[in-house]
């Protein structure tokens, strides 16, 4: 498994599959699903349009034959998809999946952590933009406090879903002054924070370049309090630049898709909740795999479709980003995960 690798037009292999299992979320973070747009009347995908667990697992089996070794479950918020632990069990049983992870806001995690671990989930990444309650409440758009998220993180640690990564989107004038506090909390609790430059994902978040805090700035903020040295990537295509604390107690990372794009070794394909293969976080659209999954196509036919999609891939949006491209319509992040 995993040796018949395919490459895109820029010679990048397909290694990672990110599966968004739902477009729904219990948060309304302004940079992703602003509440004024995604209100009570917003129509999410009908259940019949979502890929079934069997269909998702079939895609994973085919993707593994093409070289995928890492699978990440995302959303929306993946824990709002019913019986998600069943899907984890099905994917964990696929021969060739070496790394099975999930990204979650952790609001529901305390009730799921052990079930997910028992089903075969290996690691978890939690989106937590600030430890400070008033800022966190503003950034999740729902007024939820950090308490349940912290309970979820604790439950994940107790269940052995380690190491736990904490993702924080840094927005100038919103939460940039809480970065060091979050780094300190992660350091003392054995978690790895990753600070993400505020990105122009989708078209609804009213992105402005002046709200971006550059990765170099974030690194300097943290290093002033906790001296740290850069370390190399753990694997090819790792998106975070890593820094290890000089006292040996942990590390942090920065994801610099605006100031220092990393398109050159991107090996990720995304699968949307309704079965579209999306080859870039900033893509305008995807290719419908669901029609092949539901019209009696064989695995080989679906495999050929994926080979065709990946073989034509030439995405490098972050390297080409400009005022013009920022304004074009893009897939919304809540729909395909980060």
C-alpha cells in the first residue's frame, strides 16, 4: 500500500487526505462562519447530500493506494456529525493509514475523547484562539467560554490522544496580545501551540492584509519570554515552522501562509462533505467524486478520476496571492476544513 505515488504538475505527491465530514458547526467564528450570514435560517447541506461513512471509507481505501498515509477528519465541527467514532473505526481499519487525526473546536470533546481513542484516532488538534474568556467569546461568535474547551483538552490528554496541538488564528487588534499567554499555558501543560497567520480563506470573512500579524513577529513575541531555536520539519510538507524552547520543555509552531507561503511541498487533497475533491484550501471549486461513488463506478474508475484531478493540479494560491486574487470567489473554509 501507498507506493504507487502520483504527482501533480509541480511534482508534488499526494500524501495527505483531509476529510470534512460536515459543513455545520456549533461556533460562528467571524473569520470562518460569521453569525450574520450563517444565522438560524441558513441552509446547510441536506443529510442525503453528505457522503456516508461507507463512501468516505471507500475514498480513503482508494487514496491510500495512490500514496496517502495521513488522514485528518475536519468540518465544520466534526463532532457534530452523528456517530463520528464509527467513521474513525472504519478509517483506522484501512491498511496503509499511518496517521489518523482530527481537528475540532473541542466544545463537545470531553464526551467523545475516550470513544475516539478507542476507535483508533491517534491525535487531536484543537482550535483555540485565546485563553482569555472575553476574547474567546468574541472570536467564537457564540459567547461560549473556554471552560468546556479546556475540559475537552483535558479529556483528550487523559485518553492518550497525544501530542495535542492547539491552533490559534492570530488577528491584529483582536487576540495578538494573548499569544504569549497561550504559549505559556501550552508549554506548562505539554501541548504544542501553532499560531496561524490570519488568512483570506473563503470570501465572507472580510479579510484585510493589515489584520495579519506576520509569523516572524509572532515568533519574536514568544522568544522574548521563552528563548527558542528553529528546528527542521518532522516530515516533508509540514505546514508549521517549528521552534523548540531552549530549556527543552516543548515547542511551538507558526503557520505563515500569507507572509511565507509553503505551496511548494503541499501534498494535501481535501474531500468536502458532499464528496468534492478540492486540491487547495483557496480553490474556487472542487471535482465531484460523489457521482462516481453513487453511479456504480468501480474503484479503478474512481482511482483514475483522482489520478486525473491530482495530475492536473497546479495550485499555488498563497504564492500568487495579490489584491486581485484575494477578491475572487473561493471555497469557504467551514466547508472543507483548514
